[in-house]
């Protein structure tokens, strides 16, 4: 009989307290997992945006270097880089103050737009555009030669700006 009484007192489930402790632990683990997933997602979004900014800056640098190399006259007007070509009736204008992106416009001599392009770089980027004259021994006597210096500081890296240098071709 004692054996039967022991079997009746033995329980086959969980108490309310055990269930609450288990639910609390599961909720804490789920909360930690969700926070980690959110952090990874945010990090991934920042990395993607940074990669796209760098890709656009690389494209901008390639275009500026090509255009400046072929230009006969280079001029900076505020946030605009103006490139004139003697062999064609066009000029190229880079506008670094345009919203929402930087712009490259090819204009004919009558200032009608032949084509335009946009560089989708973070609009919060700080841009500095300068012309630096080349030394006399490097300068071509036919034309004024200047080195174009464009500095782009992305908002997430303001202390490490990206510098683009472009110079016209110098004939021997």
C-alpha cells in the first residue's frame, strides 16, 4: 500500500514556477537573438551604403582624370569644375554643389546640354575643390596647366577624406 501511495503523490508535469522560469529564459534568449540580428542588419546596411559611395567616388575619379587629361583649359568656379576643349565645340562641367548628387554635364558652346550624368554619393559629404598650378618645368608652354584636387569626406569617415588628383596631359 505504501508503494501505491508513493505513486499517487508522484507528479508527472511541471509546476507553474518551473514553467515561468523556462519561459523567462526562452524570452531572454529570443531578445538577445533579435538584438544581434538587428545589429548585423544595420552593420550590413552601412557596409552596403559605404561600398556604393566608394564605387561612385571611384567612377567620379576615373571620369575626372580622363576629362582633365584631355582638357585644354581647367577652371574652378566655386563648387564647379569647368573643362574646355579646343578640338571640339563642347565643355564639361562638374557641379559638386548640386542636389541630391554630384553632376557631370557636357555642354556645347551655345551652352545647350548634350548629356548629363549623376554620381550618387552621400549628400552629407563634405567636398573641397582646388586648382594647384604645376611647377614651371612641368608646365606646357601652350596652355595653362593645373592639378585638380578634389577632396571628399564621407559623413561616416570625416577624418579620413578621399582625395582625387587629376592633371592634364603634358606634351613632350
